[in-house]
C-alpha cells in the first residue's frame, strides 16, 4: 500500500494530514521545567504524591503555565473519580481549587528559574 493511500482516505473523511511537530518538545522551556522540577514543586506547594495531590499540583501548573496536559489530567481525574470512586470527588475538587487558587495568586515562577529561594517565597 502506498503511503498516500492513507492520506487520501483521511482526506475523504475530513481528517487533517498527519505531520510531525514543528519543534522538539524540549524546546518548550515551561514543559522542560515542569519535568525537571516536578518533585520540588510538591514540596513548595505542599501537595503530596497521592493521586489527589498530583492533580492539585496539576491545577497549580494549569494556573501558572496553561499546559494542555495539566487540563487533560484534571479532566481525566474528574471523570475517573466520578465514575469509579465518587467518595473521593470532594477531596479532589478541594485539591483542584486549592492548586488553582495558589497558582493564580503566586507570581509567575518561570521568570525566576534559577532563584529557588525567591520562588519559595512567592508561593
């Protein structure tokens, strides 16, 4: 099968052509910082490493960086808790609210990438 066959099929069904990303994900400094400093942010924000704590931290990331992955993880957690563990929905919503509020009220931390003492004082 020729590779254009797939593209013609996708075009017929109004799908967009699959193309590689224009830049490497590591060029996004916010995403790189998130990966490299994730554990530190647990300590700074006070969120533990439980499932609910992870989602609370994602709410903080979302408020600070508007990372698409953060909103997807939050949405997924809300759906999963609603369907399979509704008894944890209230603590999850409180963690999301706390993380969002903390992220909105804190100064934007990416300006201070190498100044951890300052970042800690902002949060």
